[in-house]
């Protein structure tokens, strides 16, 4: 996320009492929209991610907390 995206997120959270940040693959967008249908305000941002690097980081995190995949 860019610095300006984080600033926008902070401003949205200042306006309300709570917030939810969801990061998901684009093919899950319809399911997520259904789940947040009652939200007062929705802000969408598309992020670019290195899938291999992300997968490696998830595996490392899982190993460090003892829930590594076999």
C-alpha cells in the first residue's frame, strides 16, 4: 500500500468507530461484497503483489508459530 492509501485509511477510521481491512484475490470480490453489504462505507484499492514472495512469507510465518504445512 502506498503512503497515501494508508493516510486515506487512517482518515476513514477517524470518521467511524471501527473498520475492517480485507486483502483477497480478485476472484473473491463478489463473495466479499456480499459479506460487507451492510457496511456504511466501502473503499476499494487494488494492490499489486509478488505471489511467490507472499507465499514464502506466509510459509515462514507459519513455521515460526508452529503451524507449518506438511
